[in-house]
C-alpha cells in the first residue's frame, strides 16, 4: 500500500500565518446581530416573566397609603418665658425635625391606638398575626406530631399590656412622617391593607399630635400658674420686708424730704462759702493794715500818720487839714507879728491844739485797725466753721441718701417683679383653657382608591425590562460560549482564509431536494450563491489549473455533500465534471442524487471488483462516482496506488474532479484526500460549528500541507447575511419559507 508524504515546505507561506482570534475586540454590529437573531427568544422570556409576575402580583395583598398634611409654623404663643430668646419655637429646620420626631413618638401612636381601638384590628393585633417562627413550629408539629406535640407550637397568651404595646409598635412601623421640601408642611402617611383604617389612622395621628401639644400647653400653663402663685407669695413677703426696712430707716434717721434738705444745705453751704471768701479777703486786708502799724513799733504819732491805712482815713485827713490851716496861719502871722504878739500866741495855741487832736486821732485810728483785724479774723473763723458744718451735714445727708436710695431700689425692684408676676399670673389664669397652637391640619387623609404597593404597572414594566436585559445577557452569553461563525467577516478574521461562497439557509427539506437545489432553479439567492462559489473556484486556479477539488468540513452535518453536489452541477454547465463520493464510511451522496439502486462505486473500483464504466453514472449533466458498498478498510483503499492511478486517469478525462470528503475532525480520511487535492474547500456551517473546532481542523490541514483554497460558509440565515457581507450581486440570501 503506497504512502503519501507531505513536507511542510510545500505549504504556501500565506497559509502558515497564525490563526486569528479576536476575543478582546467588541463588535457592536455583532452584538446587534446576535440580539436580533434571538429576538423571539428574548421577547418570549420577557413575556413569560411578565406573565408570571402578573400572576404573582395577583396573590399579593395590596397596601394602601393614606396621607394627612399639617402645617407647623415656627412661632407660637409664649406663656412662661419672659424673653424671646428662650422661646423653643425657633424657625429653623431643627425645630421642624423636632416636631417630626414628636409626631413619630410613642405617645402620639398610643393616642391613635386608643382612639381607634386598634388592638382589636386583625392587622394590628399580635394575637391574630402569625409570624414566621410560629408558622414553622405549626408546620413541624403537623409533620411530626410524635416529635413535636401541639403544645410545643403554641405560644403563651399575651397580656393586655403586651397586646397594646405590640399594636402601638405595629402602627409606628406602618407610619412615615416627612417634611415637604423646605416648607413648613409635614405629611403623615400610614400604609395598611385596610384603606379605611389607613385614612382613620393618619387623621388620628395628626389629631393626636395636636391634642398632645394642646395638653402639654395646658399642663405647662397650670404648672406655671401653681409655680407663680407660690412665687407671688414669696415676692409679696419680700416686698413688704423691703418696704418696712425703708420706712424704719427713714424714721431712725429723720428723713422726710431728703431732696429738700439737701437743697437747703447746698444753698447754705454755697452762701457761707461766698461769705467766707469775702471775710478772708477782709481779714487779709485788715491783717495787712494791722501789720503795717505793727511794723512801726513805738514810733510817734507823726510817723504813724504816714501809714497809708492811717493817712487814707477821712477823719485823719480832716485833722491834717485843720493842722495845715493852723500852721499856715502861724506862718502868715509870724511874718507880720513877733513871737509875743497875742495873735501869734493865739495862733500858736490853735496849732498846738490841732496837733494834739491829730495825735489823739492817729492813736484812735491805729487802735481801730487792730480791732478791725481782730473782728475780721473772728468773722473768718466763724464762717469757716459754718462752711465745715454745712459740708459735714451735706456729706452725712449724702450717706443717708445712698442708703435710702438702695432701700428704695430694693422696694421698686420687688414691687416691679411682684407686679410682673401678678400680671402674668392673671394672663395665664385667663388663657389656661384656650388652646394656643402653632400647628394645624391642612388636609385630612382621605380613603385612597389606588394601592400604594404593589404598583402593578411599574413592577410589570420593571420585570419586563429586567427580563429583556436578562434575555439579552443570556443571548450574548450563549453566543459567546457558542463561539461560532455567523458571517464571512468572522471567517476571514479568525481563519485568515478567503470566503469563496456564502450559501443561504434553505427550508428544511429532504436531502435529495437540497442536494439538487441548483438544478431546480427555484431559489434565486441559493443559485446565485452557488454561481458565486463556482466563480471563486474558477478564479482561484487561473495561474495553476486545479482539477482535483476536495470539499470537506469539521464535523458531519455541515452540508458539505450538498455543497459538493450543487457546485459540481454549477461547474458542469461550463466544464466536464466528475463528482466522487469519497466518504466510504457514511455514504449519502448517491442516495441524495437519485442513485439509490446502485451497489457499485468507488470502493468497488479501487478494490478491482468493478470497472469505471460500471461505477460512474451520468446525473444532471455531470458524472457521479458513488461510494458503493461500505468497505471494512476505507483508509487503506483511499491510500492505495489504485486510487492515485484512478485520479490520474480522471484528470485526463475531466476538467474538474469534485471529491466529497469525510469530515476532517471525524476520521483521517479527509487529511489523506486533501493531500492529494489541488484545492480544498472547507465548508463551515453558519452559527453551528464552534470556531475552535474549525480552527483546529483548518490548522491540521495546513500543517499537513493541504492546499486549503478557501472557505464556504453554509446555511447562513437572513439575519446573519445582513450582519456580514453576503449580499452579492443584488441577491440577499434569505431563509425560504
């Protein structure tokens, strides 16, 4: 049995390039094509999920949300505080949040529970609700009663207090309170299965909040009234004590009109001060005159008369004038008379008398100056004593006035505080029964007509969108895991081989009709695809005539036999063609072309049991050599020299020999046949055979030196054809219906 040896050096360099696998490349067209191709599956999943969600939502008990609205203003009545800074109603967000917390408080919820008697309501009463753990216990007791007695699954009875507390907690859990934007409006929402109870509970909570504020204000007013009454008694006693102390001080100090006494004393002090200044001046003047006299010592009266204080005295001046006249008379008479003349004697007597009077008068004036000085000194001392006394009196009055004013201030302060408390007590007593509130209900809750949850339309839309997303994800995942060829672009990128033809997907028919589809000429797209494949085969051997063309694939079922038959029929219109069925293990070609009754074929020809004339049949303008009887050693027959000799004989008689080969990944027959071929067409079923499997098959053929001319992408759907570049010559391969 002859062996065929193929060297790697015989493989063309362009086939030795590495096979490309663009796993990191994201093709948006491919994604769109994949999703479009699976659109009905995705839509079916979305519809099914939406229907299931709708069924499930029918079993869900709807919740209804009733909402009551309050407006809470930041300024309210101030009954106790005396300063606005002490007012807790400060218009800030903190105040509003505080009021929201008060609405959510347990005290307000307790008011609503008592008002509506919610302890008997099945949605609130903990005795009428079964939680998860009790249900599990009951189920276990039913399944294994001998292990879990009925008493084990029964919960101990609840006390009224526990029932009430549980009801309050349940109401608080179903209540939500929030502010509306930056306004002063607060909404109270209650979500329950019972829509009427939800509206009643929302209104009860709103009214309970207002009642609690009113009760708190009244309680604060009453507490303030009691406290102020007690404080008022203390203030009255304190005022009386301060008044008694003031009156006692006035009586003890003899203070009647302090302001008048002070005024009189001040006027007296001012007058005495002025008099003392004048007396001091007079005393200084008298002292000066007296000191002049004292300075003359024991000098005579003639010298004393030269003192200004003496000479300026009118009396002295009068006596000086008399003395001067007497002296002038003596001087005048002395010029006319002698010393003994009676007139001279009389004149001298008058002069002596005037001089004696002068001396007496000078002595009297000097004595008067001394008396004046002593009187001035005494007057000054008296006035000084009066001034000091007045000043001491005023200082004493000032000290008493300071103490008096202090006592008066105490009285006024106590009286003012007492009057303020008395006025506030009267106001508090008058307004104790008046509800002063800075909050009011804007909108009462009404019975909701539409359920809050489940929002069926929204949830169904979400489910539909999610189902569409999951469907798309599953489609892309399936496509990524499948990793098949859908277009000629993918084939050329990953295999680096030309795509010689793209054959469209036909309606599922019997193999005989598909194998001879080209002859019937009832599908323009299919026939044009075969003619394109024929043109590609013929153009690939312009330089070197490639007579022997092997058609193979990776695995069975990819349509290689149909491609081989239709290609042979297309070439048969231009050339002499021999179609050989070389798949000796699973022959189907003869049956597909209508040679069911033929028992001889290639196996018989190679084995020598039949001649070529007996084995080769004429069908549809071409010669067909069927496989014949299935041999026990097909590989040995194909590798025998007789088969090689037959091929050489066929090359002499035919322009083209088309060999239908077994799948390359199934048996080694394909590798042997491809080594004998001038050209190999590799058939790939679109969106079926995995890319790694095709890459392995092509790679093995290339490594063995097979002349892989190109790829035929078979059974391409209409969507895949639009995704790739298969619309040749104006024909769009489409799926026949």
